[in-house]
C-alpha cells in the first residue's frame, strides 16, 4: 500500500493508530488494506496540504453528525483555517513592521529604556516603533 499511495509505511501505520484509517486485516502478520484506503489517504494528504492539524483532520472524518456531506465538512473546517491564516497574516505584517524599524541604541540597556518609555508597563507592542531610531 505504501508504494501505491506514495506514503511511507510508517505514516500509514501512524494514521491507523491515530484512528484516521481503519484497522486492516492481517494475513501472515502482514497488513492487508482494502484498496479503498487509497481514497482515504488522498483525503488525508489534501488535509495536510491545507495545513489541517491531526485534530482537525480527525474532525473531518469523525467530528460531524452522520449524514453531513464532505463538502459541508470541508467548508466548516476551511472557514476556521482561513480565519486562523488571516490572524497569522496580521501577526506577520506587524512583526515585519517591527523588524524594519532601525535601531540606533548604543547598548541593550538603552533599548530597554526606549521600549519602556514608549510602553511604560513593558508590554510588548505589535505596532512599529517599539525601538525608536533616534
């Protein structure tokens, strides 16, 4: 099955142990998977490509009421993932702003004083200018 799917045998075993693949039958100690497992592995691969965690992928397979079609499951998970990615984009943009502010401090103590002057309680800022250039 590993050769046919492109997945490492260890990954297939891992997904099996995680409850995302059904337990295969065994013949002479070897796992014998139903060929339909390839379809399930394709869905697992797509979920991974979409950045879904193992828990989110498990929810795709087992976290909805019976009868909820896959399209609705994907849409529900996609909405959450898109919101998560948008928040991450905001954090990345704020971090880039902070990194683009040049520092002209002579030592770290001066940096600390400037940060405290701008943010008296020492709270971290997500806005540019935490480290003044002058």
